[in-house]
């Protein structure tokens, strides 16, 4: 599972959208989790 697939799965699971420019900056799973927590509250 690469980060692109992870981000897409997280968008679907949490009903959020992560902008492409933000997604390009996500380099670790922890960074993805942190961003989802920030967006989803």
C-alpha cells in the first residue's frame, strides 16, 4: 500500500478531501494521520 492509496482510503473512510498539493507533501503515515485529525477534528 503506497501513500497515494492510503490517502485515498483515508479520504473515503473519513469523508474528507485532501487537496493534491497537500497530499504531495505527505511523506509518512504519521503525517497522513496528523492531517486527517486536523481536518476531521
